[in-house]
C-alpha cells in the first residue's frame, strides 16, 4: 500500500503536537520523522527527501514559508508535497503558502481525520502511477495534457470550462471533508450530463481542483452547459447546514459556478500550455 511505503517529515516546534502526530501516523503505517527547527528540516529533506512534509509556519529560527521556499528551489526537494499546518488564518497567509506551491493548508485546531485524508490524497496525487484526481476520479496531469494536445491537431472541438467559485470559503467554514463532498457531487452531475447529452469521445478533466473542463463539440456545447448549470446550482443549498442556507451574512460568497467557452477561433493555440492558460482565464 502507498501509506506503508511513504515517508512523512513533520516540521513542528510544539513538541506535544509533533509527538502526537508522529505517534498517530506511525500507527497508520507511515515511516515518520520529525524536526523542530526549520534549518534542520531543510537539511534533513535534502539528505533524505521524504514523500510528504507537514509543515508548521511558526518555527523558532526560519519560518515555514522560508522552509518551503528553499525546498521548492532545490532540485531534490522541489516536488515534495507540502501541507501547511498553522494557526495563521488570513487569506493573505493562505495565498502566500499556495504561491510557494503548498499542496494543502490546514489551520489549528485541526481534525486529525481530515489531516489523515489530506495526507493520503496528497501522496496519491504525487504518485506517478496515479493520473486521476483522488476525490473526483476525473483525469488530471498527464492525461489532461494528452487530450488537450489532440485538440491542437483538430478544428472540430469545443471546450466548456466549469469553475466552482468560493469553494475555499466553504472549506474554511465547514472543513475539507465537506468540501470534498461538494467536489464529488459536482463531478457526478457533470459526468451524468456528459453521459446523457455528449458523445462517447467527450472528455472531462481537471485543470485545478476547483476547475473542471469538458472537451466536446460545438453542437453539444450549449445544451451541455445548461444541463450542468441547472443540476449543480439547484443542489448548492443542500451542502450547507439548514441554519445557514438563508441566513448567511454574505450570499455573494456562497458556492457558485462560473462558465467559459473556448473554441479553435479563440486561438491559434500552438501548445497545450497556451490552451490551458486560456481555460484558466475562466476560473
């Protein structure tokens, strides 16, 4: 199993938290090491790169952001999944972590079961053998590049971009397990719409976790988009606790959808990266 073979480095200056996490993930079958100082963690990672790092931001010497920056700038450690575990909660803090290539960002106090799932999913995404998103099952990475590259050779394609907006706000309010439930439900509704209205050659994948896209043809584009919008938007309220459905302080920050359409005429596109950048504009 992946968990039994994976090495985790926990970088945490709170000895009680570090000891608790080490004991917990050891029981889960991981090979766990700990570091209490940022400099020590960087050296350890470069000497024997772990499969995943759980990183506190507040450390006694260099902070977690600097640790992540050094790891991302070193060839041996640049692709190690990093999960920030921190008391910092502001949007600016999260963005800073994500800009450094963090795979996840969890605030204290945390649910240990959620952290376990985050670790499992991050390890699955980083595995070379896994080419589907562990939450939705939709292709990402190499499979997405492969199918987009096929579009470069044809002129009869149309791409529908479907972005979940405010998923980060929902996640912060209700947790990662609840946000994963949203992703699974939305992916199922997209799959059903494509199965019922699309062609056997249609393709659904991820550009980012919260952004799906469908490769189809122009004839199906409008009807497919309308079906997905109708089914998904009428389900959003059910993801919220009953007390929050109508009483949210800011209804504009509730879950929503953003659609975009990309056609050959919006090019020319000479690389898959150019095509992906166009899709990302609609996120």
